[in-house]
C-alpha cells in the first residue's frame, strides 16, 4: 500500500511539473532546445555614421551668352586638373527584407532607405578655380539620402548568431556647389562666381555584418557597407560678378564619390521564431 501511494505521488508530481513546463513555453522534449529560425519577412530601423571621398576632375569649359556659345575648350590629358576632399556625417532610416533558411545557410534579399547628412568641403582650385585664372575655389558635396537593394548570403555561426555578406545596387541623392573667390561672411568676403548642381547617382554596394536573435522575433545587427557611385559628367553653369552680364560659363566636370557606412539596426521578423533542435 505504501509503495502504491508513493508511486501515485511521484506520478502526480511528474504530471504537475510537466504541465507547468508546457504552460511556461518549455515544451521541447528532453535533450532538445529552442532554435531560432531566420525564415520570414522582416522590417527594421537602422542608422549610424559614414565617411568617404569626393573627387572632381575638370574636363572642358565654354562661355555662352543666350543661345550663342563659344567652342568647347577641352582639358588634355583627361584627369590633369583634379581635386579631392573628404565627406562624413550621420544617416538613419528603415529596412525591409526576406530570409529563407536551409540548414545553417540563410539566403535573403533586402532593401533599405536612409536620410543622411554626409557633407564635406574642400579646395578645388585645380578643378574649378583655374578656369577663372587660378583664383581660390571651394567645393561642397552633400549626400542627402541613399538606398540599396541587395542579396544576402548568411551562415548561422551559433544558435542565434548570423554572419552574412551582401552585394547589389545603390543610389544616392547628391547636392554639389562651387564658390569661386573668398566666401567670407561679413566684410572682406568676395564671391567672384558660383554654381550648384543636384543629381541622383547610381552605383553598386557590398558589405558584411553580424545579426543576433535577441528575443522571440527581434534581432539586432551591425554591418559595414561600401558604396561606389562611379563617375558622373556634370555641367556647372557659373554666374557672378566675374562673368559678363548675361553670360554663363559652363564648366564640364567629372565627379566621383565613394562612401563607407557603418549601420546599427533592429529588426522584427514576422512568423514563428523557433523550432526544436537536438542539443549539441
């Protein structure tokens, strides 16, 4: 009788603790753990800092009055007169993507959009000032927004850590301006001529990073991306006191930007977050 009562008590205790474990969400069999699944659509927020270079190369120039223009004066050899300077600043925006996991390999596609304030100023006497007789010139470049569409290839390094590489296309909105003379605020400043130019540029991107599953469907990441916007042929239309009334000096320039960014991101994945997997 005592043995029977002891057996019933042990069975009741086992049933109680089993039900409690199931109620707490620990329903995986003994010897198994909950493994995060990367498969599914996700959205997120990301931001960080960036830096890069802007390079200007004078190609040709001409003077126009109304529709009448002089002959184009080319600069030879190409690239003879050039300047470069750095840009830097911060950025932030959103991300959307989809992952598909097969074993330890994760394949995905991702798109992101960021507003930014990556800005730089530099001396561009060779690429702009030389046209005006070699006086000083200051160039300014600002990347106001950018985005990428990439494919991702990842490897699950641990149960919740994903190491990935990515590559694809990139675009960026650039504002550029040139001031020839001495742009000093207040008395003493002389602006001989100025011009500005805005455009959307296309290029490619490549990067790498690590993403870690935090809790349920949330994950955090850190990544580095390189963006190359290649060379754009730009036409700066200068006007100002140094140029005759009614005339415009067209300066044809080749402009190239390369940008590096570091991102910190937080993503939310839709769908299930786990499954059971054998303990190692």
